[in-house]
C-alpha cells in the first residue's frame, strides 16, 4: 500500500496523507479522475431512487463526502470503491469528471463492505455481500480455517454465507424468518475454507427444504383465510422445537427436528396458532 499512496502523492499536489484517529490506519486523501474508479464487484445492487436523490443534493450543495476506495490489484492508478457507489453513480449522471476519495488499505475493504453506511442493507443484500467476500478468500486462500480471525473479521455473520448460497438458488426465500434459528446453530467452522464451503452448500439445501415447506404451509393458510404478512416468521417460530432453550444447538439436529415439525404443520396448518399460544 505504501508504494501506491506514494505514487498518488507525487502525481497530485492535492493529495496528502493523514492518520485515521481511532485505529491509527494511514490513509490518503486525493481528488482523482472518475474514469479511474470502479465499484467493487460484490457491492449490493444500487437504488436508482437513492442515486436521483443524491444527484439532486449534489446539484444544490456540491459533492462534499469523499468516496472510500482501495487500489485495484494489478492496475496502476486505478481504484475500487468500497463505500460510496451511489455517490459515484450520481456524479456520473451529472457529468462530474473528478471526485474526492479517501484511499484506504486493502486490509479494511472486507470490513467496510459489511459496514456500508449509505443505506441499511436487508438480509439478502448482507448475505450476497458475505458470500462474495467468502468466495474471494476461498479462491485466494482455500486452506485457512473458516474460523480464522481474518474470516471472522471479514464476514459479519457466518450464517449469512449459508443464506447467500440459498438465495442464489431461490431469490424469494424467506431468509429473515430463519435468522433467529440460524443465529443459534450456524457458527464459524473450524474446517479449511474449501471444506467449510461444502458444508455451507449442504446447509443451504436444508434451509431451502425448510423454506419450501414454510411456503406450502402459508399457501394452506391463505386457503383458510388465516394468512398475514408475518406468517412466515410465525410458522417457523411454531415449528422451532428449541425455541424456549437458550443454549446453542448443533445445526443438523435442529433442522432435522424443524423440518419434521414443518411437515406436520403442512398437514394441519391450524396448529400454527395452537403452537404460538402454547
């Protein structure tokens, strides 16, 4: 990183180094041509409404908040945006040709992706970002344990990876309804990433199996006129055999029991309300 920041300082008199006041990271502020910037590949899908809102704001008060970028690997004087894609897209719409940026070390890029502050991401977006970061590490360092400190630091929640794999197969999956269960049983694994990823795929299949049952039960509830917007959460809560236990639970026995109970509720959806009342 030192060489890349030095080159920026030599080429642009407006660039200068400074030290981030809390963690002590060395950062560089610069104004760079917009054509040297690109959005990180695993950024979440942008909101066109948010881009329009930001464009209006920039027209009124100017471009005041720098983007956060890291040097692009293998490319001279090119940068990848890790925070600020909506501001970048708004600037492109307005024809702005140079943007203020803070150039950060590549080591914090994963953490920044999980703490993006422009807009609170939903669980699908968090899962997609977590899976993309996970696969990036899988390609470059497949032998490190999933539970290694750098992975724990990079992935906000381990079960987001499981959900990310599941969302790729079924985008309309009720991921948020499973979060309270996954939080208790789907932790970082001690296996190397190449093996842990295979476990993640198996777990994603179990989640999708449960999700299909949940949707079939919800369809039965619609037929009986008892469906409501929180039905998916209610169904999973009613089927959860460990909902009153506080201790962590292993993934396989929990999902074995959960799926068995969901199969029973599919035959008798009226029991969803009985279980909730119990």
